[in-house]
């Protein structure tokens, strides 16, 4: 997929390439759907590109292989365990392989996708090779936040944030995928310029249902309707750990948006219900928003611990109504 917007990211990469002062470790961070993996792919392609002028040129053999996810020197370490994270065994394999010269070109790139839950022993094991990497080895991590990484890792990496693109750029991206104007407007009404989330919304009925439930939950908070809130939180649509996680994440963003809009009514929304968040904004205080965030975070931890969905949602409902 083409990387839309994020001029600061591409300008920074191009500046490094032209100066020849390339970092060996990059952390690409941002909310879900903004294009972190696309940005990582762009960077990896630029690193392996053999073009003499523009990089990535998109024309050389290395660029074509990278575009097809078939380049032998762009490596995606495997995750393991229930959390699908990177463990110390994986890191040891990376460390030993990183010293082997590239198969095809002058660079070898390791991309750690969705590294939010990377274990601390694994980060410590990575530190030595990040500190003193072979001249041809590069490491790219994608995560929702830089806070996932140890300060020692952060100090040796270039951190680059990825943000949602403009509405026009998002419309262009969705239009290229064949979506109608009506579909694009419906997706953008929930997720603005977040291309990835807009695509997920249009291709996933479950996400549409969760977005609708989030709006109902926020309206219930606005109306102080505990019964309606419990009905939304206890909906059959929220049926497993993944849908619980997604719903809580979207509800948390809606509360965050309301708190921000209380200070700045024109602020961009991060969540799926800008209209509802703007209505909640005058009714919420910083203290109540912080309390709701803490309650939602606690519920998400309970969900990971396999606590009964009905029990955790009932407790969340009562806590929110008392906030």
C-alpha cells in the first residue's frame, strides 16, 4: 500500500539517505491503522534499494522484491506465545543471523511488527546488537507507543511518529481501492483520516457493530442512562476477548476525545464517534475522564485475565455511572 501523508517521516528518511548518516535502529509508532507497517515497508525498501538517485526507486530488482514481500534480506522475526510477542529465543536467532552478510545487496533489515508487548528480557538481549550492529544490519520496530520500549533502546533508536493523513488523502486512498463516495463518508465519519481503520470498517461488519455500540454507550453516559449503558456493554456483539478489547479501546478513545474537546472544541477526534464525544465534552471533567480511563483500563486487564465478560462490564457500567 502507498504511504499517504506523513511528510515529516518521508522527509526524515530521505534526509538520512542523502547525507549517508543512517541510523541502524528505528521505532515507528502511532495508533492502530495509521500505516506503521506501510511506513516500515517504505523504509526497508529504501534501505535495500540499489537505485543510484532516488531511494526507494521502485524500479530496481530489490524494490520489486520488497514490494512483493519476497526480498531475502527483509526479515520478519516470528512472534510466539499467547500474546504474540517477541521472546528471548527469537532475539537470539536474530542476533546470530544479523552478522551473516546480506544475500542480495548491501543491507539486511529486520522488521519487528506490532512490538508493543515485546518482553523486557528480549529487549535487553537486543540491546547489544543495537548498540554495535554490523554496518549492513538495520532494525525497525512498529508499536502503538514509544513507551513499550526500555529507555536504553529508545536512546539508541530514531523514533518516528505516524499520524492519520488528511481527509482528502484518505478519500483518495479509499477511492483507489474502489469504495464508493457513500462508503468513504461512512467510514470517515467514524475514523477520519485513519486509512487502515476506515478499510477495516468497510470490510468488517463486526467493526461496524462495535463502532455503533460505542456510540450508544457514549450517548448513555451523556443521558446518565445506566440501563441503556449496561445494555450496550452487555451486547451479544461483544462476545470474545478480541471484541471486548476492541470495544474498550474505542470507548476509551471516545472519552479521551470528550476530555480534549472540553478544552479545544475544534480538536481532531481519535475515536469513532466525534459527534457524541463533542456532546459529552461539556459534561465531563478532567477528574471524571481520568477515572473512566482507569476503569476501562482495569476492565481490559480483567478481560485479558479471562474474567467473565458480564461481570467486568457490569462493574464498568457502575463505575462509569459513579464517575
